[in-house]
């Protein structure tokens, strides 16, 4: 028989790391030394061409690729909350929360905020 | 060499938490055995996502399916069709002669609503529930002018109407575009009636080499792929490229094109999914899927009926079961046994299933199979 499962999930945090550099927030990821592919994560090698990668910070600016507002209960979350795919300038596409109940539009300009207290990537409109 | 479907079966698709996975599997498998007019198999492939460890063996030994290899696979929503794809390959290579395919999922005992985002996934951990993933595609489509909210709603209207003709379906009814758009918001722009329900169900199919029986249905082709990177370079919405590539592979193997197909069962977990999928299958250009459903072409009686069973939206979406349920529907359609939802003179059918949940790629897996002809 299987053992008893732990009551709470204690898995490593899979989200990209957001750090404050100077007065701006950036996503700590990696860029391929060969093809230039940007990743939002500290990937072991380039996901696109398998070459060596170097650490790189992306952001704070980006453009909204799409956005939705989640209105259903999700464990550990209080709806409604908005999630957007952001194409960071010269960087990867990341999923981010829209900060502070604000709104953003597809094609609109945003910047990273944070790091948020709970570890989410957050953005706000700069328009 | 061609693999054939000898027989299919299924439980009802419903919220029926009083039935165990074993009850549901027994109902589906015994119907499939009777339909195939056989009593034994040489191996079993099982598709399930949240099934308990040993879910298939726990069910099968009670109906005398023992002592043969049982192989359980998980490929998110494409788990059932992955089992079908692998079982067909086993028949084609001669690894096993007669193979049972089972899809099973019991969801309502586990979830109150949408399945919980996977906490080991970067986007799941950020709270991206499945309706949100599809909503991001829908929002992009609306922004690009590729579809209208009314066209999205028409997918739900059509598939709920189709569900009326399917006595096994979870839902069926005459609903209006206004009712769909006015139903409870789930993840903008998707509303409740644009989202599939969770379900408890099992479905089964028995495969083997040609045996010269008229009711057997040929699996003419089957392709399965997992997604490429979906990232800042991706112009297409999530999943489109994976479905398109898988479909091209399946159509090439079958030697036919989408224009030759009489009936489709596709992955409409959310309304936008059917629109994007019909485009990826080649039934319409990108941006033409909304107009396609609005034209009536994908309604039973139209030129290319899609989801006559009611699809995931109305038949229900018991994750790992769904792919086998889709295949069973196509078998019934091609035999002329689909009753009040029969597509007239259906000779060639396509099943398409899409599984997701891993962020960073275009999909966990997609299967496209071509049956009949």
C-alpha cells in the first residue's frame, strides 16, 4: 500500500524568480550563448538549441500578449484576479498577475512590479 | 496491415459519484466485449489522469480480465486517445493480437468545479486554472478579430443541441447565444456554458487485426505528438501548432485530407477550443473557425459535422475517458448506429484530442486518428 500523503504540499517553487535591481523589478532567467533564446528560468541548457546558457535578468518593460480575469474559486486564491501573458522586452513570454486589481489591455505596455510578497510575477500598466 | 475496432462501449457520461471506477469500467468493457463478440484480450491499454494507483486492475479482475499485460498511460486530456494510439501500434506490430483500450475518470468525488492548477507547474502555481488557459486564447482571438463572442457561444449552442440526440450525454438542450453569453462568467471572455463539465465515466474499445466482419471499423491512421516550445516567438494561440502538425501527420498517413472526412469528434473542452481546432484541422483558415460554426457547416446536417455526440461541452469531459469516448462515437457514426444524432452516410471520421497543463510547451500531447473509409 501507499504511504500517507503529507497534508500540505511542499514542492519547490516552480515560478520564475523576480528580484529588485535598483528601482526596477526583473525576472532572473537565462539566455542562450549560441542562439540568444531567452528563458524565464535558470534552465540547465537552451530549450531551443541545447547550447550553453548564461544567467540574464529580463524586464522591467513588456507588452501584453493576452489577458483574462479568473472568476472561479482556485485553491489558495481569491477571485477575481487577472492573469496576462507578457512579452518582456527582448525577453521571454511570462504569465503575470495584474497588480492591485488594475487592468491592462492586449498590446498595452506594462512593467514588472515586485517581487510580490507571495512570490507571483506581477505587472502594472504604464499607459 | 490495418488495425480494426471490433467493438466499443461506454457508461453514461454524468456526475455519478455513487459509482466506482470499477462499476464504470465494467459497464464499458462488458458492452465492448459484447459489441465485438469476443470474450478475451491479449493486453490492455488504459488512459486515466487522476485515477488511483491500480485503478484499471482493480476494475478488470472483477470481470475476468486477468493475467495479461495492463499498461496505464497519462497524457492529460489526451490519455484515452494515447492508449488507443499505443494499442493500435501494438496490433500493427504484432506485439499483441487483440487489445482492450479503456479510458476512465471519476472526477466529482475529487473536485467541486474546475480541476485544480498543478502546483509543480510555473503557471499552475500562479493560479492559471484550465478555463484561464483557454480564456487567454479566446481573448487573443477576439483581439485579433478572428472570432466574435457570439461565434464562441454558437459552439456551445450547437454542441448542446447535438447532446439532445445522445442518450449517454451529460447535457443536451436548446440554448441560445444570449443564454450562453449571459451565463456566469468563469474566465473572461468564457462563461459557464462555454466550459465543459467534470464527469464520471468510462469507455472501452477492442482492437485487433482484420477479421472480415462488416461491423469492424478500420483505424486508417493515428498520429501522436507532444508540444514544441510555446513562447515569445509564438504567433499562434496555445495548442494550434500542435494540433495542426499532428493532423497533417495523420492525414498524410491516411492519404486523405480534411475535405474527405464526413464526421469529426474534436476537443471542445471550451468553445474557443473547437474554433481553434477546426482551423488547425484545416476545415477553415485561421480566423475562419468562428464563421464556420456560425454557418451551420459543423452542425449535424451540415457539410462537415463536428461533435455530433455533443462533444466535451455536452457529452461531458471525464478526462482520461474522453479520447475513447470520442472514438466510440466515431465507430457508432461510421456503422450507422448513432440514432438521433446520426450523420447521414458517414464513411470517414476523425478523432482529435488535446491535452495540456505543462506551461512552456504547446501541449502535453495531441492525438489525431482517422477511422473508416
